[in-house]
């Protein structure tokens, strides 16, 4: 069907005015054309000043560098990194004051000064250097309103208590994990930096500094291999009937009274002897012809029949960068959004070319990669009686065009941005920044008229959204074309004006925020807030959280590899901690982190070279081919629908209470040392907290991935069992001794391991009983009593607590809403010393409170910390 051209707003060409600017220590901006000459002049001036001040420092002075390859320290921006000469330099006492005066006057350090400071541990020298660092411009002094350097430094130093004080003098990498790039490459890795930094000062135990994103995720094979193993994946089999019923009764026993349990057991035994045999036989026969019987047999397995709005079922993820490399900082929104777009597009290119290495779990099982096809350019279209999923992503081997654009939403305005040209060459990050700044300026200055906030319609009841979408498309073919552009886009990125500074409000913002800045039907959406915090929204009908977690891990590693993408105050804090932690025996070499990691000067030099020698390709230069404002035509009916959706969205948002529990007092690697399964530990914490608050057992369900099977989806793990209940009772018994507590803990932990292994192996009972219910509807005029009485096997499960963990070992934490009218939604993660729980509940239900649950959970974490150390 032919579609009329999109109505668009083209931005005026600004290429002749394009400038790259940065800041030196005095905070003065420079044009790229002046950078080279300025640095050369600065180099000569500093050398002359050094000769006049000290004869000892004529040859060894460290000056601002022009490139990474020249092996000199950089003092550009706030990148303050130290380098120590390997040679033994014997300083005389009369030179100490001269060196101190020189460093204070010129605001840069010499090898002799640092060497003398570290070897002699002179408190006056250390104090002087620390004062020098304190004089460096903080984020707020450079035109930003972010966290002060001093405050961040305190947090940074607080994390150091978890860092191992290794006596190793050198950090050696395994041969297979060494860098495949030269030292002066822009891809240089933090793993090549100082052993002192790596071994003793590394403040983030959940991040491995010696891991490269490309080494981990990019295949070394010449032929496409991402989806090559799909045909070899095992088929998902139907579990044994008696086994599933026994597990069902085990999960039900702690949640019902004794008399009710006996009656439920009689019903289950009767079903196994009568209707269950026929239902099991019919299900097995149907599954024999299917590689994945769950998705084919269960009609609502993907949630396509759910009629509630998308916010109820989508999963939000607070990106892991918040806790280390990208803390809150004002005026960082555009830069970080551009990096996210660039790195997500980089991952998209790996999938497009099938260069992504097939993922394997900890046991060596190859993961089904089918969900990665749905990560980009996927959408759930509202329909009746059910929604439909569409996937537009194509690999290069399929010889079909695939969407090359993303959707940017700001203040309700929807823009289409081409981030890959016709030759499938990704747009450069600095060009993306230019477009983002320009579209934001046009909206803020009123160049673009007010928006309708059409995105809020995607939060409506699915039947209402279906009717509104059909009417919107009937109004104009332009509306139809605009909708297609949104639905085919690679992903959505929303620029939020809100500043989510309260940690308890951040989970709420990640789910709701500004409804006009959302498009909940897309598989993948990034939200970048005014203070630089990044959250992600995942449509569970299209893609699983663990798949998105792999994308976030790739982005996280790519940021880690390049300190120019780090927050400025984080680098300053790293330098301060390196200096403050210096020891007298520091004769080991400090490798210059700037040599491997700092890329700002290279970027400026490359920008200058590209401006004078090369020109951007037409797709990068032509604004008319790159960015569009998607304009919709609406009538009174759509306007009423938008108003209605806005009111419903506001009411839903106001009805949800969220709270966050963060705990980092556990010893480093304590769970590995004690051999404790972190998922089991998290569930025991949740059970114990609920038991303390309500003095009864909780029905807890958690989403588990079936990634080792062909087109594997998910299963619900019911972690409630008699061993968990006994553990909670003994831990709450003041008369219980430690031996009994320890035995009950290990029994409960082992039980959870077994249940988790069974679910991951396709032996979960939830989908099995749901499949038997479907077979019974075809075989019998009335449903067997088992399915008519118990809530655990209904189409929509009911839990006291619904949990989700998107990735083991990642600090990216999920946010989910309660799946029942009376209950909690809990997203959790345990990443070494960092433990995070995001809790949600309904405000109108007086028996539940996220704030009280988090307070109780924090107390449980403190008690269990003492308990674990005694194991």
C-alpha cells in the first residue's frame, strides 16, 4: 500500500557552524580549530616555565598530550591520572619546597614529585597534592548542578572497604583475554591500567576490569554464527503428571490451612487417577509435533489476551551504570542519551551481521538466541480479542531491508532519527548529539508547536487503544504512515525533563513518568532523565528481561572501557583515592590510565582531521534524510481519548507506591566463599521479611527463563515450600540455637536450588497444569474440580509477592507491579556486595506498604549479614 510522504519539520543545516568544544582546567571553551595551536603553544610555555623553575624537571616534566600514543599524562578536563617513573630518583631535602611550589603554581604534577611523595610518605606533600585535587573544577563549577566532587568522593571511598588489598605487584591477564588492539587504540581497556588501581583501589567488585565487551560478545568466526545453533537446541518436553502434582501440592501446603490442604490433596489424587490421564495423553500427543509446546498450547502465554494497560505487565529496569560510572549529574542528558543510542546501535550491528557470539549459561548450555530477533524493531499491536506481535528486524543474510531508524520522544513530540545510513554505517556519536541538542532546542524555544501527547494512548485498556488506533489511522494516511514509522523503529529513547533524585521515586518514574513521553507497545525503550539517570522499559510479550540485560551489560562494558564516557567526578574520585591510598612501598609502576583510556584529545583531533580532510557521507550530512518530526492529525474523538487516557494514567500512577532497599555491607565475594546461591538467598530474605510482618507464609512467584530450549520462553518458579517455612519459623524463634538455624538455612537454600534447576530444565508445574487445563476444556464439558477450585492454576496467577531478577550478578534491577490486588511486586539483584530490592504495592490496600516492607527488609539484611558471616 502506498503511503503519502511524512509531514516533517526539517532542521536548518548548521554544518558550516558546527563546532566541537571542551574545557581546560580554567574552564575556558575552545573551538576545534584553535585546539592544536593552543596545545602546541601551551607545551612550549610549560617547558620554558619548567626550565626556569627547576633544573631537575627539564626532561621529565609531564605536559598536556596531543594523542594517546605519546605516553604522557593528560590534564585535560578533570581527567587527573598519575604516572610514576620506574627509575629510582633520589631527591634532596632542599628540592622538596621547590617541587611543592612548582606543582601549586603550574597545576600539574611531575614524576619526581609524585615519586618522592609516594616513596617517603611525607604528610605535607600528600596534603599538598590532595589540596591540588580539591582545587580542580567540580561539575557544578563547570556549568553543571550535579553532585559535588567532595560528596561523590565520600561515596567512592566508602566503597573501598570492599576492595581486596592484594599484595600482587602486577595484574596479569590470561592470554586469551588480552587486548587485541594496540596501546594507542581508542578501544583500549581499563584492564591494561595500573595493577595498583586494579588490585587495591577498584571500588566496584561487581565490575570486572579485565573483561572486554567485544572479546565477550563478538564472535571470532568469519561466518555468521549468532543463530547457527538454533536447530540443535533441545525440544521442550511435557513433565510427568505425578511429579507436577506433587510439586503443586508442595507449593500449596504452606499457603492454606491443614483441612484445606487435605481436601486439595484429595482433589489432586482424584484428578491423577481419572481425568488427568486423558489430559496428559492428549497434551503429550500434541507436544510430539512441536518443538516448544508451551507457546503453542497456552493461548495467553505471551499475555496477548490481557486487556489491562501495558504498564501493568511491562518490566522496567534501572540501568546498572547508575551505581558506578554514571551517577546523577545535571546537564549530562544529551551526552548519555547519545552514547546509549550509539552503543545500542553497535549491538544492533552485531545482530544484523550475526557477529554476536551465542550466549551460554554458567553450566555450558547454549542459550536460545531467538529472542534477540525480537529485541529491536518489534511491537505489540492492539487487537480484539487479542493483540498481535510484529517483528521487522532482518539479518544481512536474509537479503531484506530492516528498519534503520529510532524514535526520539521529547515533551510529547515524536521524532524519527536515522541512526544507520543506506550502506548500514552507523551514525557517529557526535552527530547524534548534534541532532538531539537541535531537536531539544526547537521544542524548548517553541519553534515546534505544542504536542498532543499521543504516546499516553498506549497505556490505555487494550480494547480502548485498539479502537483509538483504528480511528487515528482512518483520519489520515499521514497518521497511518507515522504509526508505521514508530512501530517499525529499532527502539524508542525518551528525553525526560524530570529529575528522579529520590531513590524511592526512581522505580516509580521508570514505570510511569510522563505518559506522553512513552510508547509502551515497543519491545525496547530507553528513558534518559534530566540528571543523566537511565532506565529501560521492556514489553514482556515481545522480549524477556534477561535478553535486555545482556544488551545493558554490553553497553556497561563499553562505557567501562572508555573513561571519557565516565562521569567526571568519578575519575576525580578515582585519582583522589589513588593518592590518598598511597603507601611507602609504592615502587611498583603506576601505568598511566590516560594512555589507555582517555580519548578526548583523540576525538578532537579526529574531528579536526575529518573537517579538514574528509567529509561526512550524504546520509550524515543531509538533515532532510535523517530526522523528521512525526506530525499527527487528530479530531475531537482522538482528543477525548487522549484526555481520558491521561486521567486513567495519572490515577494508575498515583495508586502505586514504590520503595528501594539498597544494602552494601556484605563482605566482598561472601556468597562465593560460602557457596550460597544468590537467587536462593534473595528469596529467603523475601520470605523471612514477609513472615516477620504478617506472621504467615507468602505465596511467592518468580519469572524464570527457559533459555536453553528451542524458542524457550519462561516459567514461574513457586519458591514457597515447607523447608522455607521451617527456616522462617526457626529464625523468628528466639530460643532456637545457631546450629538449628544453620541446618534450616542450608535445607531451604538447597531446596530452592533444586526448584530453580527443575524450572530451568523445563520441569516446572505451572505451565504443565495450565496446559492440562486447556486439554480438559477440549475433552470435557465441565472443568475438573482441580482447575475450578485453586487459584494457582488459573490463567492469571495470584501471588502475595511477584518477583523478577533480570540478570544474575548485574546491578541493573527490575521494577514490576503487583500481580494481585493484595500483594507486592519485587525486583531484586545481588551483585557481589551490592544488594538492591525495588518494591511496589497498591496505596489503596491498607494491608500492604512498600515503605514498611523495605524497612523490615533492611533489618532482615542486617541480621542475615551477621548470620552469614557465622556460617
